C-alpha cells in the first residue's frame, strides 16, 4: 500500500532544532491575571513558532471571567503557551505561559513543576488581579520578578509606588516592559536570570 503522506513527511524546521551548543535548559513560567499579555510576551520572544492554546471567548465565560478593562479581548489561553529562547550559546529557556482566568488555575500545579523561576506580568489598569498570582508564587516558594506591561492607555506610576501597592519585598526586581517587543521581553527574562543567579550565590555564601 502506498502511503504518500509518510513519504512526504519532513523533519522539524531548522529554526526549531535545539542548538548543538546548548548544555543547560531552564523552565520558566510566565504568569499574571487575565489579559495582561502573557501570550504576547511568549510569542514575541520565542525563537521557535510558539505553541498556544487560545480559544475564542464564548458566553460560557460571562459572569465567570472578569473582563473589566479588557472588554475587547476576543480569545483567551485555556491551557498554556509554550516557547523557547536561547539566552546564549549554552543556556536555553523553555517558557510556559499560564492561563489567567481563575477557573483554569488548577492547571498551574503541573506547569510549575520543575520551574526555576517566574515572571509576573502586570497591567496597571487592573493591578488587583496580580495579588492572588503573587500570593500563589510566594506560597510555593517560586522566585519571581515583576514586569509591568506598557499598555498605551494604562496609568503611569513610579515603580516604587507599584512595589508598595503589590507589597513586594525590596529584593524582588520590578521592571517596565513592552510585551510586544522582543528586545523588551528578552530584557525581562535576563532580569529573572540575574535575580536567580544572585539568589543562588547568596545561598551558597550562607
């Protein structure tokens, strides 16, 4: 029997193949409330075609999902986003974006297994949706940095005021970013890597 489809099968695209120089891989999770830009960040920074699980929002979420401030949003992540970025020739980050709606938070446990750290993406128009997210990270003991996504119509607050509002310890980095821009998103990940390195160095010295 002739199976043309199997004969025409092709391997992964060259840009999707893990660099031969890679010696270490790190799992990082991108978390935040509904509509803060997690899928956008993973998509903008990933060097491979990102895997997304976005579905069209339906009436099932009415009265369940808090869409205040993001009323024009038409799709949402229902499982996870996945991407990959090489920080240098040896270090590769695997990025896992979590769903933002509280009804999907039961998926977080699996996504957090083996994660070295996290990025909390924040929207200053809806700062309150970040409180529970940060609380869950603190409960699990997952190191994290906070990235304030720069939405065009979002109020502009000094970072130290945001630190106070989010009740962040002075040691936790908080930075501005534009999740649409690859360079900006990469800078956020580099901030997390430097923070994790500092934590490791401090623990070794103690």
